[in-house]
C-alpha cells in the first residue's frame, strides 16, 4: 500500500503510545489509515503491530507504550479487505 504514502514503505510518526501514533498517521496518511482502522479510528482486527520485533496483543495495541521503541511494524493480514485495492471512501 505504498501508493498511499507517496511510494514510501517506511514512514515516520509521533506519539507516546501506539494509539497516539495511529492518530498521527491517520492525519498524515488518511488514504492509507482509513483502510487499516475501525470506524472508531483504532487498528482493525486485520492489523498486527510489533514494537522492535515484539508482537503486541491485539487488545493492548492502542495503549502500548512507545518509550524506547525505534521501530513500529504494522502488518496487514493477507485475507484483510484492506489489502485489496479499492476506491476511496475516506471518512477522515
């Protein structure tokens, strides 16, 4: 989905928690993030997050601290609807 980020596969973001980072990315890359988020703006069930290589339990993702973390990996599961190209229905 790098086409949603100007061709970049890696982007920078800010936040003290994954939830704050998610909100920052939603503002910076709305075309990407609406595909990865629930209607409430949180990571969808199709998303997996790892902090410096350590998986974060789905229920803990929004509150997970980014203190000392250098790499946040966001993975879209293969069967996810977000993985398929669609026309924009951008709610942001």
